[in-house]
């Protein structure tokens, strides 16, 4: 019988996973189930976006109430991104994901059956809590499930996001043709509860705790069992030899240790991932989230035309999200983000200078360029680069903090876009927003870190530390 590989700590777990050439079998099912949570996050956002007009009419919402509803979920994510990261660091990756689904189900149902603004808002509060927790934890878990050579596949979350958005818009059209009237928003929002409930059951049955997290907590027996359950990797717990000992258990990382992300080698990584996350989030939620509004301006005042136009735009987001993994692998996450920001900058300038004065075909192509460049570059990389830049004991906290910064961008985009649009008009709004991708582009050119061009942070940390077999060099 072949001798089993010994597992003494996180580095051994990471090395075994990185040695895999593909994600197959149960590992693939688990991988896509984690992505399912990101699908839900996007679906819940799209549900509100697609039904905002009918909801406004039915409930006679003021502009202030609309702003509060649209900004609530990302505002809550500012708090619950780092909370999710902290929970994932302390209790594991899987429990917070399940808790997030419970909040998502409750929030969607509460909003769907609401009779007044306050109840809808409370539902969005719960959805915001779910969104904040899920996104921070899911990206960290995906990074730990994925072999290093396949790290670019984390960018597929962007294709998942646009697929979810398009799915909800398509469902809204179905409800529209069923003649449900202004209640269409209730059906759209309520369908998110069904998606969340299905995911809750499947994740509870199928997800396996991250072997890297288990090893980092000293639970090597559980880590070995996890490797077998997920990948079919047969390993054994390493035993001390002579005076040697197994890899020391990593110290517990909590919110007090968040300062680690802004020190030493982590500082430029945190700055880069945070700026990319902030800029991509702000430009998306300022422009991409309001595609139905832009569609109305381009295609005419019709719910059906605006929804179909928005679906077409989002279809290009799916294409961009799918190719983002290729560009991330070939160019690296940093350079592909820089190229994407440059494309978005040019698209916004062109949209601002020509809006309302060019043929319909050209007016249609410019938002397409925006979506393609966004989704193929910084849109995808804003989450992936953080998940791949930190070692496992601080990864969830790092993705949580980066997600928190990105949520500031979401809130700013959702709030500023209608304000600037009302004050300056749509064309000048695009010009004003062009400063956002420009800032992202400059940051990507100045900071040179790229996780796809460097060794695994876990393996690097172990290589730099003294081991039983390698004493530190004499002074």
C-alpha cells in the first residue's frame, strides 16, 4: 500500500490541494454550492432593482425612501463584511454561510409580504446582513478550496453575479406577462426566498469545512478527513519525530488583529485590493445597477423594453465574467484590472460626451463596452485578489475588510448617481464618474503586487519560519 502523505499543518494541506490538476467530483459540487451564495447575493439585489418602479408606484415612495431602500443592503454590508470575516476566522467557514442563508430567507419573505415602507426596509436590513456575511466568507472559502494554478477561476463569481441578475430580470418579465400589476416587485423579491431556502438545504447537506482552516486551528484529524471527503486525498496526521513537533497552531486572529492587514508586506496588498474593490463597486452600482434607468433613456419609456435592454447589457457582463478567468491567468489580476479600468474610463468619457447626440446603435454599444471592461477586469478581480493575497489565518478577515471598503463604494454609487443625475443630467454624470476608474487604474500601475505571480501566502509564511528540520541561520 502506498505511503500516505503526512499533514502537520496548514502548509501541508495547501501543498496537497495545490498539487491537484483539476476540481472534480464532490469538490466541484461543493465549489459551485459556495458560488451559489454569491448568485443569491446578486439575485437579491436584482430583485429590488427590477421591481423598484412598481414598488414606488404602489407604496407612493418618496425619493428619500427609495434612496434608503437601495442603500440599506450595501450599508449593512459595511458592518457585516468584517463581522463575517471575524466569524469565519473564529468558528469556521461553513457556519456563517448557513446563518447568512437564514437571514436571506427571512429578509426576502418579510419584504415580499410587507404592507408598508418600514417592513420592506426591515427585510432589506436582513438581506444586507446576509449579503455582508456571505460575500466575505464565500470568497475566502473558495480560495482555500481551489488549487493555486486554478486561482483565476475565482473570477467566475462575476459571471455568476450577472447570470443571477439576468435570471431575476427574466423572471420579472414572466411576472409582467402574467399581469400581476404593481405586485410584480413582491413576486421578484419573494423568489429570492426560494433560492435562499434551496441553497440553505444544499449547503447544510454538502459543504465541508475548509481543511486549511481546520489545520490552522490544530484540528489535524478533521483536516485529514476533510481532504478525503472533498478531494479523495488520502493523508495521515503527521507525528513528531525525535525532538521535532508538528507545526504550531496559528494564534487566534480576531478584530483586534485587523491592523496586521496594514503592516509590512500586507500593506500594499490591502491597499491594492481595497482600491480595486472600492472603485469597481462604485462604478458598478453607479452605472451597472441603474441599467434599467439607462435603458429607459435609450430605448423608451416602457418597463418591458427597459428590462429587456438591461438583460442584454447583463448578458455581456456574463461574457466578461467568463473571460475574466482567462485574462486573470494570462495578465495577472493587477494588470487585467488596470486594462479593465482603462476601458471603463474611456467608455464613461465617451458616454458623457455623446449621450443623446448619437445614433441608437452607438448609444447601445457604449454601455456594452463599459460592462465588458468592468466584468472582465476589476469587477471580478476586486474580490478575488483579496482572497488570494493573505495566508489562511487572516484570509477571511482580509476579504471581510476589503468587502467593507467595497461596500462603501456601493453605498456611494447608489446614493451619488441619482443625486448627480438630477443635478447635472445623465451625460455629465458619466463624466463626473470617470474619475473613479481613473483612480483604480493609477493604483494598479503604482502597486506591483499580484497573487497569481507569487507563491502561496501560506507556503511562503511556512518557508520563512523556523521548522524542526531547518533552524534559523546564525547571525
